[in-house]
C-alpha cells in the first residue's frame, strides 16, 4: 500500500468511526515532517480517544504500526505519527484553536468526496 493509500485508509477509518470534518492534506512539498497530514474532529474526549484507538488498531491489522503517539492522556488532541503520515484527532475547541488547516494551507488538500461519507 502506498503512503497515499494509507492516508486514504486512515481517513476512511476515521469516517467509519463517525469522526467529523476529516481533512487530508499533502504536505510533501512544504515540509520534511511527513507526506500527509490527516485531521479529524471528535465530538467528545471519549470519541477523540476512540477515533485514535481505531486508527491504531486498524492500521496495525494492516501491518502499519504507529511510530509515536502524543496527547493520549489529553482530552482535546491526540497525534499519531506514522512517519510519512501524521494523524491529528481533536475535539472541536482544540481544532478551532490550533487551526492546522491554516498552518498547512500551502499543502494540497485532497478531495475526499466519494471516498468517505
């Protein structure tokens, strides 16, 4: 599976677990941190954790282990680092506050229409 396909799969996992406002941004040309940034919102701290857990579980099943996790004890933002893909799961307030879409606006947002619900 290519990095792009992995990023799409992560977006699908988040969508299937009812994550909202899912964005996939290609940052290959603007950062050395990763190739893709996935951003999603959970409606509560419980859902934020459930979304992160589901991504970790499903990707592990596919043979892709998370390299690093930040913020798991947080109630507002969990970051999953898959080296070439960084997954950010926020509650609504934290997502608005950190506004990663603005930070990565020079990246290319991937249209997920028809890929996720």
